[in-house]
C-alpha cells in the first residue's frame, strides 16, 4: 500500500502460484506443481539426505590359525596384532603320535568345522595343524590356506591315514595356497615340502634357519597375509 497526496492507491495485484511441494518419503523424492500433477521421481531418499545410494557392507575377512601340537603360542599372537582383520586361534588338537588309528584325523576336521570357516576365511596351519588344514580342504571351501612347516605324505599320511591326499579337491576348494618351509626343518624333509607344493599348486617359500618355525615373530607370513587380503579385497 502506498500513500500519495492524501489518497490511497493500490499497486498491481500479483497472484502467487503455489510453490512446488516437496514430498520426501523413504524411497523417492517427488516434485509436484499445478501444471504437472503426475509425480516425477527425482532422487532416492538416500541420495537426497545422505548424498548417495546405500553402499554394500564391506566383506570382513577372517584368519583362523590351526596350531602345531605342543608348540606354544609362538608367532600366533604377533600375527593377530599385525594385520587388520579378525585372527582366531583354534584349540590344540590331539597329538597323532598318541594313536596309530585314524581317529585323530576325524577329531581335527570336526574341530575346525566348529569354527565355521567359509569363503571369507583364510586357514593358517602350522606343522601338524597344516596337515589338518590339508585334510579339511579335501571337503570344505575356504578363501585360502597358508601352510607352515608342512608335513607331507611321507610324514603322516602313509603311517597314520593309510591314504594319500586328494590333491585335486584341495586345489579346487581353496582360492590360493601358500607354503613356508625351512631348509633345516627337523621334522619335514625338503623333498616332501616340494612334493606338497607340486601337488597342491602352492607358492612355496624356502627360508633359512627357521627350523619348525617356533619363533615369536614371523614377518614373512604377516606380509603374505596382508598381500592376500588386499588381493581378495573386492571379491
């Protein structure tokens, strides 16, 4: 309203059209107007509020260590504190030398199964634990396996099991197999380690003066675990 020389005058009348109505629901954001009564989806609610579509939950990898018989904790704890993923240590298994039967093999396999390893699990077997991992892989799929101071067919299988490994099943049930062996291992012969590598298709790393790998630290293993987790990060 304006005043001019004592009389009132009105300016031009302006009729405002209704503003666009924003209807936000979980799913879509819609824009409506008088000219367009039909809804037109623009963006998802997550894009509007969060700034992007919902992301898939990252896959969580897991390390399950199958220990050697009566070896103590050795490098197991160091591995757990050196990698950014869950590391679980399985319980000690029965000693195969306590029995000349195949019963211990069944106990080992059932025990590993109780930890529910799956396609996101890397099994790390040490000594007789590596033997258990190989037997487990004959019938179970995992992300990968790392064998340390690996017994071969000559070490246990012929005496205790009465059969050789099912190598083709082992290879098909593991995304990768890495093997560590020391040239001065007092229990496992170098020839046997090479035989395991040839039949399993593993990457074999020969190290010096590690014996049965009873040290408190195992930096080469840590690096391999990190590399494999990075390799399979987006799979």
